C-alpha cells in the first residue's frame, strides 16, 4: 500500500466518508469536513499510523494531502 493509499484510508476514517477518494491536491477546500478540529484528528492519526511525530510548527503548515505526504517523507529521513 502506498503512502497516499494509507493516507486516504486514514482520511476516510477521520472524515467519516468511506467513499472518499483523494489525490495530492486534497485540502479543506475540496473536503467539506476538513476543518481545524478534523485537521488535529487527522494529524494524530497519521502520526500513529506512520509512527512519527509532527512538531507544532510543521502541523500548522499542513494545508493539503501533499503537505502531509511531504512531512511523512521528511520524518522518515530524520
């Protein structure tokens, strides 16, 4: 399973939308249920799934699925 597929699974659970299909452009502008509270839940679920931790400053910059995927890759290199 790719990181994007794993992220999609997480987003389906967090946003309670079992048919949600995402690409790297997915954002709060394209997913109605992606609000600030859901963003916190999303990032916590990503941390748990991928075994990583985001700094507050990093989390504040997340606007799209691509941002999350980039952070996952960055954390793997650390």
